[in-house]
């Protein structure tokens, strides 16, 4: 796993965060975080809000300014954004007063790489099935092999804002 602290310029992170929480940004409700979730007592699928920037490699958003900010940072970190991006989502998870996590899952059924970018430092650790945990930190990006099953803990008091990228 690659951990990239201070992934964006601070002013870019502020710009993105302010845009995402503005009244004008279009969020879309979705009923589940994963396909065919494996539920348990502590694992529960949740509803959340998403904005899809890329789907199956096709541009799906008019918010090119946000895409361009991320493109620049991925290229600086030797990830050819334009060649490999297949999915780019912003996720807004509202707080829940429950100590639970989403079901363990992989994002795709094909070989791929995942990047998770933490817009804010709200709780909701990313946990890997083999036990590794990543604490959310504002402006941090993690990149890992998409075959690793992962989940995230639900935020308790504030909304969790992250971007999810799939490259293949």
C-alpha cells in the first residue's frame, strides 16, 4: 500500500471541500455501498450520497475543475490518470450513532488499483480484511491493490467525505 500525505495542495483540498459541502453541488442518493454485501452483526450496508465523475472510463460530470486537480496530483505521483481511470466517485456518508462498518468488499471483479482520498479527517477508518487499518487524515490518499477486501467504519458525529478511484 502506498500512503500519500498532503496529496493535494492545501488550497486545492479547501476548494474541493467547500465545493462538496455547498448547496449547489449535486449529490445523488444510493441505497448501498457494495454489490451483494456479506452482512453480519457489525457489518451493515448503508445508504449514502455519491457523485460519479467517471463511470467505466467515461466522463460523467461537469465538474472538470475537481477532476483536473486530482489528475495533476496523480500524474505527479506516477499514476497515468487519463490512461487508467475507470471510476471516480465522491462519497458523502452521513453520521450514524452506531459502531458498525460496511461489509468487506472489493470495488471491481477485475484486476485493478484503488485510491481512496480523504477530504476530511472524520472518523470512519478504512479496514482491510487481513487486519490493517488506515485512520482518515485530511488530504491523505492511499493506493492499494483492488483485490484486497476492505470496508470502512461509519462516522459517528460528522459526515465522511472521500473520493474513490478505480484504475485498470
